[in-house]
C-alpha cells in the first residue's frame, strides 16, 4: 500500500495554522500579505492577523492565522508569498 501524500504530514487537517511574512515596513505590506493569503483562505476575519514592526522600524512582520484545510493549500500560500517581490521571508 502506498502512503497518501495528503495525509503524510505531522498536521491533522483542518487545523489553525499561523503564517508569517516579513518585509520592508510600508503602508501596503500588510494589505499585500492579506490579499495573497485571502486568495487561498477567503474566510479570514479581522482577528486573523497581527503585525509587528522591527525594533528600528525598517521591517514589519505580519502573522495571519488561517484554518488550513490541506497541505496543498499551505503550499500554494507559501508559493505566492515567496513569489511576491515585497516579501523578504515567509515562515
């Protein structure tokens, strides 16, 4: 019997999953990250995200917690985030 790749994970879906993106602090970075994540998780609420500036204010991190449905969904979000020129790092 071959393993099911969808279930071959340490996560049990659906689950709450925090996604963090970091970039240069600008007025649009938070909106950009939210738009990217919302493409794949349209049920986000205002309480689904938080942001935090770096100590010098040059960078900002945005954490969006979604109700992840599958590994495929998470992979798609990370691919879109890392493809965005404004995102320096996605965790």
